[in-house]
C-alpha cells in the first residue's frame, strides 16, 4: 500500500486474495483437526490462553448460535502451486513440507476455539449440558470457516495481525510469525526451556518468555540491550549470533535448573545472570558441573545485596542511580550492571568455575607428532568404568599416517575430557577410531585412573 497524496491511498490490486466463507459442521471440523488435516502453525496462533470461563462462554455461544467470528484457514495445495508459479522458493518449500506431512490447511486464527472444541468433546472441561448429554446436538452445530484459496507467507503474516486487531498482537507475537531462522530458533528454544521459564515471573501466554530469549540473543549478538525495533530487525535480517547464544543459554539453563524453591525469579535477575555467564563463556570460563547450585546461590545472594542497597552509587551519564534504577528497564544500562556483577563475583570464581583451554581441537601437526610417538599404533579398544568397548580384543593396531590424516575413520581424542578443563596438549591426546571415541564419550578411561 502506498500513499499517492494527502487524502488519496492507492492499493496494489495484484495483492488481492480470494476466499470463501461457509458453515461447517463441528463434527467435520473436529475430524479434520484430529486427522491432522489442519496445521496449527505456532507462527500465526496465540498460545492456548483461554481460561475455563472463556471456554465455557464459547461452548454456550455455540449452543445458542451466537458465534460471530470465523475460523480462518489457508489452502496449502493452492498456495504451493502459486508459489511455484511466482518463483517464491521459500514459500514453496514451506508449503511442500506441510503437504508431505498430509496437511491440507493452515489455521491462521481460531486456535483457542479449536482446542476448546476438542477439550469439550473429550470431557476435559468436566461440564455436562443437560439437554445434550451425549453431545449429539453439539456435533450437528455449525461454525463459520473462512478459507483463503492461496496466500504467500508475507500475506499470512499480515492477515494474522489484521484478524487480531480486537486484541492486538504484542510485538513478540508479531515477531513470532516472521518466517526466519531466528524466529524458528527462539520458538524451539522456548519450548525446550519451558520448565525453566516457569520459574520466572513473566506472562507466558502472551509469549513474554520468547521475548526474554529474543532479548538475550540480541545481547549475545551485540553486547547491548536493544529495543523492540532492534529485536524486530534481528528477526527480519536473521542477524542473531545463534552459535554463541547456544553455549551461554545452555549454561543459563543448567544454573537456573538448580532452583528448587517455588519462588519465581524476576526478569532482571535472569537477564543479569545471562550477561554474567556470557562474559564468562567469552573468556572460556564455565561453571564447574558440580557447582551449579553453589553458583546460583552465590549469585542470588549478591543480587539481593545489590538490590537492597538503596544509595544512588552508580553514575550513568552524570546521573546517580540505585541498582533498582539500573534494572527497572531490563535491557538498559547493561554495561554498568555487568561491571558491578563481575567485580562482586570475581573473588569467588576460582572455586566454582573451570577455565578451559582456548585451543579446542588438535592440529594437523599434533596428529603427526602423536602418530610418530606411538609408532603408528592407534587405540581401537579400551576400558571405561569397568567395561570394555570390545571384550578380549587388542587395544591398539597399526594404521598408516595418510589414513589417520584423512580423518574419515580416526580422530585425536582428549584422554581426559576437555569439558572438565583439561588441555589440548600432546600429553592429553591419543589417536583412536571414531567408533571407540563415540563410545568413550567424555568419560575417563580406566588406564589413566
């Protein structure tokens, strides 16, 4: 849509989409959902945010023929063929993937309604209507279904926003339906982190847990807090540093997982914890696997102390602020906060962390020197935790140097695990078969205990 003059608006009619609206039996709608003909894409749907009262009101409105809104779906097959015709390769790949799984329609609006239908039919709502105890009348009721014959991913994004103008999508819900690697990654990480984000005082039904992860990814990428606009840009331009983020978020997950209380952490606490862990990982420092609980208790104690200090002792652009002032806007003053956090915890790090060797992999020359030092013999068998890889067989065999250097069958392994802080040096390396190395994993072999 472009503006031609102050009072005249021009719409590109080539963007016009076609749809049909029909009344479908509830029985047929439920069958399509249960047979997985309708794909509930998390990009375009709010989470199941209805409480029991919302659900009962919807069932009542069905019996009274007072449902006013359509369930909105998009035809996948037609959208796929149009995408091919218009050389929209990313769109075509998306629709083809759904077709291969047997889906026929994508749901753009109606997730809460669809889930309520299923819950009612499965008696999960624990309510019975006296006039329809077997639900036979309910199944013969009709709901309005609007079907768009074909749409692009961009058009579905736009439609999703427009149909929710009654209760507008917040910024994270809008970011969620952007078709990007960042959106997919945050959505998947949020699902995996569900038990941890339950321990944080945020509203998950409106995707504020996803927004927190987006904020942390932006911080990892830029070392800055950012704004709603900058997080939008990260999603659209796919600029998030996901590889670095994975390392830190795994540490964050393990530390927070040690919380056994029912008290929830506030948003600034978990953000500050992430910024500290990010700083440590960048310096190749990791929490000792046996000290996650100690680390969390120490950080929590120091954070309470900082929070209880009511003096304005932090200078920000000539203005004195308290710790509470610095944390009020979670993504602001991140550099000032990190400086204080690092200063407080540094004296204790030696006892609860491990500094790993910066050199992670053995070099070409390491492989050659190890091969020479063992006269070409590589490990093919060994004992770990009182169990042999291959009982009764030889531990070593000769392999020529070229075959070792090719890397197809043989690797240089850390005898003592790298993850425990052991170094990548010749004295801690040995050439093994890939199969033995995978079996041994990060365990310590019996012959060095």
